[in-house]
C-alpha cells in the first residue's frame, strides 16, 4: 500500500435484492474513503442502506436474493468484491473485525465464551489450544471484563447484555484488525452501558491504531466517537462531512432534519422536537429525481426530475453534498 493510500476506498457500490415484488435498489452507487486510524460514522434512518452496504463489502449477504450490481471496494488496494469465499473468510476476522447489533444472535449459546474467542485466534493465527486460551483471557481483560480466567468457562447466557457486547468486541479485536466495522452495537443497551462501550472502543482504537466504521442512527453517538460523518438516505450518500462541520452547518436538508429532531439543551420551555414528515421511498420503484424531494421543504421541480450529483462543497474532495440547492441553503438553521 502506498504511504498515503486510504485504508478503504468504496467506489460506486451498487447492491440489489431480487424479490417477488421486484428488484430492490438497496445501495445505489455510494463512494467514500476511510483513512488509516480514522473513525467515520455512517448514519441514516432504517432502510437507508447502511448495514447492507457493509455486508456487501464483506461478502456476508445471501446470494440470491442479493447481488452486487457494480462498483469496487478497495481494502489496502485489493478489491474485496473480486475475492473468492475462502480469501474473504481469511480477511474477515483477521484484517477486518465486525461487531453486530445483537450479541445473543452472534454468539453460540452452547459453547463457552472462551472457546468462541479462542477459535477466532486459532483459525487466523494458528495458535495451539493453550496459547489461544491465554490470548482469550487477555482479550477479556482488555475489554474490561473482571476475573477473565473464570468468565472464559461461562456461556453467553451467564453474561449481561453489556458484557456480551464486550465479548463481541473482544472477538472482533482478537487478531488486531486494521479496520473495525461496528453495526449499531450499542442500540439495545441502556445509556450508561452505551457510554462505557463508546469509551472502550475509543481507548482500544487509540491503543491499536485501527480505523473504525460505526454504523448508527444515533447522532449523539457520532459526536463522541467519529471524525467524519457519511449520511445515507434511500441507498445513496447525501452528505459526507467532518463532524465539526456537520453539527455546525449541515448542508443537506435531510441532515438538517436529522439534527432538528434531536433534543437541544438550549431549547426554550415548551419547544418541540422537529419530525421529518413523510416516508422514505419504495426502493422497488426508486424515484426519478432526488429521493428526499417528497419530504423536503426546499424542493424545486428540478429536484423531482433529476438526481443531484454528490459534489465537493468544502476544502477537500471528501466534503460533499448531493443537493441542487446546496449553495442557497448552506448554513441555513437546521431547527425550524
């Protein structure tokens, strides 16, 4: 890899699902980069394509009904979409770690936690059983589980939800991956445990120097964890911005709506949260123009006729927004 090359570069990724109702256009030509040691947050409401895009990259979608309809996913310069199943399996868990939303469905209920963490190390790093056990114990300690030697012998149901998520993080980090992908890993946890997990991931990221893609719909998490935000809507990227820019001056009407729906400390008494009216489009019959136009208070006739390109709006080629009226509404207040 060249000295200044991106760790991950997604280029024009398209994913389709062939269903009885028709073809679902789940991911529609998304492109973005992740630099070494960087954390980016991918945000958007349910159905925006956040998780599907990550599963597409890692070859984890069932085919059929899913298929990659185009694009490249370059990890350290290698196109993941061209790897066979064996090569992809070697990469997943070794160089790319993944944390899923529900640890109970990701952990095997009939195997001990120690066996499951140790198996990841044995498969990828060819350690013997005793060395794998020691590594598993070390990893449980690393993610803040007390008395790791004893807990290794326990089963997933003997752990709380927050502790199970720590086990999942330990498994994802077992081989010290260059990239960690976390798919809404704190959604099912209460806010106190959520804060602990966020602090843990930040600390481990700094210690190990890895990059992180954090998939979420919780904008409060984004501010605490990420350097950049990629906003998805209806399978497309509508905004890509530095976190500070995103919160100070969102440039896309959908981003404004997301931020306007957050509770604010400086809001006056009796003030109400702002909802985004309407519904996301049916991706079996995707709209001709901007997918957000039917819900957008800034929409013009042009917005319903042609999709706006994702264009540079800031000092770097990574500062981008897809809106026909971006120059007019830039800096507009995001609270109605």
